[in-house]
C-alpha cells in the first residue's frame, strides 16, 4: 500500500503521525491536571444539579394518554396522526389550559415548557401527555386540563376545517349548477340548428336519399349524353344547308313530280313517235327547261340531289333533330333540378354532421356534470355525518390520578454532571494542546525524530541525575551511535539549540569512541575576529588558527561570510579533511539568526548534528532550524540533552 503513495504523500503521513505522537505526549503530561479538573467540575455540577432539582418547578410529572380514533366516513378525509400532532401543538393551547387551571401570568408563560406531548410509534394514534409542576396536585390538575384543552382544540380546528370544506363544496355545487344551465342553453341552440328531434336517424336517411339521387343523376347524365351524341349525328346527316333545302322542299318536289310526269308522257310519245317528232321534241325541251330550273334551285342551296329520296331522308332527320332538342332540354331541366335538390340535402347533411359530434360532447359533459353533482351531494351528506362524530374522535383514556417524583439525588443528575465535566476537560485539553504546540518545549527523543528528518542518536542525562558509571555508559552508547551512523560525517555542523550547555564528558566519550573506531576528529569554531585572541604556539592555515585537534576561523561580520571568507573556509576545510576523518564545525550563539550566515555555513557541511535541551528548546525554534536544514538538503543527526534519568535509561536500552 505504501509503495503506491508518492513521496509527498508519505511525508504528509509521517508528519501526521508525528503530530499525533506529540499531541499524545502533551496530553499525557497534563493528564494529572485533567483528572483534577474533571473531579472538581463534576462535583460542582453535581451540587448545582441536586440543588436545582430540589427547587425545580418541574419536580413532579403527571402523565395521561389520548387516543385518536376518528369515525371514517366515505369521501371525507380524517386528519392523519402526524397532521393531528401539528394541530395539537398550537399556541392557543396555552390560553385554554390557563382558563381551566388557575395560575399566575408567569406560570402561563412557562406552559410551553411545563407541558409535553409525544406520539407513540405503535400504535401511532396514541398520544402521551406529560405535565411538570413543583407540586404533586399541580401536576395532576395541569395534565388533565392539558388533555381537555387538546380535545377542545381538536374539536374547534376540525369543526372549522369541515365548515370550510362545506363552504367550498357549496361553491362547487353552485358552479356545477351554472355549468348545467349553460349546457341546457347550448343543447337548445344545437337542436334548433338541427331542426329535427333525432339528428342521427335523420342524417342516416338523408345520406341514403342523397345516394339514390346521385344514382338517378348519373342515369340522367348518361341519357343526356346519349341524346347529345344523337343530336350531333343528326346534325351531320342534315349538313350545313339541309335546313335551307327543307325550306324550299315544296317547289323542288313539284318540279321533280312534274319532271316525272313529263318523263312518262315522253315515254308514251316515244312509243308512237320518234324524237324528231314535234310533240316529242316539245316535251323534251319542256323537260330540259324544268331540269335546268331544278338544278338552278339546288345550286342556290349549294347541294345536288340526284333523287328525291334524299330530300325525304333530310326531312326525317330534321324532324328527329327537333325531337332530340326538345328531349335534351327536358333532360337538362331534370338534371339541374336534381342537382339543386342534392345540394340542399348535402348542406343539411353537413350541418347535421357538425351538430351531431357537438351534441355528443354536450351529452358527455352532461353525464360528467351529473356524476360530479351526485358525488358532491354524497360528500355533503357524508360531511354532515362527520360533523356529528367530531366529539368522539379524540378521547382521554383515563384521567391522571397521580404524579411521579423526580428525586434530586439521582443517577441522571450525576451523569449530566460527568458529561459537563468531560466537556470542560476536553476544552481544557484542546486549549493546553494548542498552547503547547505553539509555545511549548521539546519533550524528548521521540518528538525530535517524529518528522522522520532526524536520525536520533540518543539522550544525554542532566548532570547529577545518574552515577558516573551509568552516565558514562549512556554517553558511550550515544557516541557509538554517532560513529556507526551511515550518514555523511566528514564535515558535521554542531548546532546547539537555546539552553544546551557544553558537556565535556560527552566530548571525551565521543573522542574515545571515534578513536576506538579508528577515526580522527577535529573541532573547528567560527568566531568573530574582534573577540578572538590566538593561543600561543598556534598554527595558521590560510585563515584557520589551529592548535592540536582544535581550530578557530575568525570572521569580520557576525551575520554573514564575505565571499573571500567563504572561499578560504572551504579551502581550509579541504586541507583539514586530509588530516582528520570527522570535522566538527561550531558556530557561536550570536550568529544563529544572522542574515545568510547559516545558509553559507550549511553549504560547506555534509551533515548537521542538532543538540536539543529537553524541556528547554522551543518547538518553534526546532521547526524553524529543521526547515532551513531540509531546504539546504543536508541530513540531520540529533541528540537530546538534559533528559531525566528514566528517559536516558529507556533511550539507552532502545538504542542497544
């Protein structure tokens, strides 16, 4: 699981765990004071609660019950249990109870606290009433008055509710009556437009009649078409000048008859005479003249007739044409009359087609209105029954005859007192924890290494709390841990937190441990040049003054290193590394907060050895220094000084 977390998330978890350890340590430190505070506050609260309970106006509790069993009437809804609970919790209840039980104005104002009502879960129509009072009799009277007031409140509310319902239903009934009157008017108008008593039957008959009339019209149209075709054929037979020929038919017929008679006489004469005979010749000339007259007459009409039979045919055709024209005229009159009659019937059919759906909708509306009216009448009748049964809906099961006594000295009061004391202790613990985290001191090695940035070497005891041998053993273990550390220690900055004193015994133990490990060490101090006097027989490097295993590097500015000074320090340290395996770099007290001095010194170091005084070094200072070192990416070693004998022994055992 931890492998799936990022480095930042792991760091946050480490810091959270560290904060929890620190907080738990602080709380354990103040645990004795918290116990005292809990005992004192619990005792104080207990006394106050006992005194208040003994003098409380709610010492006696009287209880009674109400049952809600309304008579269920069809189409009249009764109040639900939760709705009834809302109705009963009305402000007018105070006034009703005050009227039934004589009480002062102050007591009347406290009725909202003195009286309680609750709804049972099973059955839900059962309500429990509780009244509190300073006397046994007052509680009993108050709870019975409370029950009566609730019943009166319900009756008043339910009566008003049903009255409002009746009023709304009467308005609804009036509205329905107006709608029925409007419907009667619409039906009367629709029947007047239809003009018949049964529009549907009339529409069916009318549609059948229109169908028959359309068939008759089709027959007449066919017959009219046939006559028109016949007329056209006769007109073709007669031709353009047929009428003119018929107009002069008598004279032409007479000429033809005369020519025929003359032909007979000529035939008879030819039986006796020849064509040269004057009689025959005279007849032939006469016939010639008559034939020319006939031809001239026919030419005037633009036709030529070889036989008189054509004339008879034309006359017959003209006579038939007159008959056909007369028949066509009669048929046209019949068609127009039938079409007019069909149009009138179709208009009636369309009118009935529009009226019948409207009348059907009116019928459906009337049916709905009649049903609504019947339902409304039934509701009004059921409402009357519901109003008659209101008084029996909510009843008191039995009047309260006694009250319970809330004893002043009770487990409940002590539990309340303990709860209040726990709250006070919790507030104090949070206050002490916040104050310690902001202004407190470092407690020990656990807190020093809590964030995971410091490798803790151990704890050094306060001077005089342990015998010399045990103290030597503790220091030896810490020094050995320094020698066995795998962190880079070629140049280690020794940073003493405020309150840390120099421990010569530990320096001797560290020297011995390093010597046993085959490592050489050198102590280099950065000092202000104004306060430094070189010792006798001292050796000087580029800038470092050296004598034995100790050295001093004087600087001009107490708050920062000049670029040349920093460069000379780096050169001197490089030269010292050739002669020592471990170089301890010390800085004076006055240079801890100075400008960029700390960052410059960190740049020439491989690691930092933090010395923290238990119970003296502020947490804020430790956090500040650790942030500076972490930002410079230098590993940290840590030693806690000034620890108690118990803490030093425990840490020594853990380090072993």
